[in-house]
């Protein structure tokens, strides 16, 4: 079955960085686009970044463009989100996502807290 396991979250000061990782299994990873979403308390889940399976364009939310970088390693079935210049408004649970066979799959999420 499809499994997505996020890691790398934590508490960081404003201006700091974190590298989030997502380990995927149970499907042909290299064939699917992957995405990172986030959900802050009291807010809806929002798309942060998505990366196609191969080639194509990478998409970012306007709020993170220029600060966050999504990447993938198809040999390791991993997708990453490098987050730089973090702001308090980036505080949220970050989720890895794949859309496959008319279903959305989610990991358990990793908490990112940006605070001084």
C-alpha cells in the first residue's frame, strides 16, 4: 500500500532553515508528481510546492517562491522541501502528497514551528 513518511520538522528561529524529507513506498515513485502541502491552525490545507515525475515545471505557492525548493531523488523514492528564510507565518504541519489512481494519499505530517 502507498505510504508517505515525513520527517525533518522542528522549532526554528525566524530566518532559519529546515530540510523536510518524505520517504515514499508502495507505488512506482518515479511515475508520479509529488507535492508538499501545509496546514496552519485554523486554516485550510494549502499547496506549497509540486514537482513532476520527470521534466516539466515545478510549481510554488506565491508565499514561498524564492525561499523554498522542492526536489526529488527517484533512486531513493524521496522528495524533499528545503525551507529557507523561514517566517512565523510558515508555522504549520507540512504534508507530503501523491495523487494516484483517482485518490489522494497523505503522510502523517511534520510540524514546523518558526518562533523566536
